[in-house]
C-alpha cells in the first residue's frame, strides 16, 4: 500500500464509522414507554346465572348430536331426521333468546 492510501484511510476511517452508525441508527429503535397492562374481561354470556337454561341447552346439543349420528341410508327417515335437527336448532335459539329476555327484564 502506498503512503497516500494509508493517509487517506486514517482520515476517512472516523467518517466511515460515523456514516455506518448513522445508517444503523434507523434500525435500532428505542422501546416505547411501558403502558399499563390492559385487562380484557370475558364477555358475559346471557346464559350465566341461569342453570336450568344451561341444562336445557346441553340437552338440546345432545339431541342434535344423536340425530346427526343416526344414519339409515341417505333418506332412511324420509327427511324427518333433518326436520328434527332443524327444530332442535330452533329450540336452541329460543332458549338463548329466553336467557337474553331474562337478563333484560329482571
């Protein structure tokens, strides 16, 4: 290496380090100010506090599961099984609406 190149390197080295540090400065971020933890409350179900309606809902779910498991060919029950499932789902909806009504009208 020539003397001229060595001299240039000695003078340029601090500036190159500063330029590199400035370039990396955008990548390094200061952590944001710590926020207090947020407590997320689980939304309350309308069925909470109504044990009989919860029991009815479980019975309807068991009925639906049994109806869906009962298979006797594609149309072995003359579409009555499908209609019974639809009515059970409607009953489930009505139980839920009863719980909502009970909550709104104590």
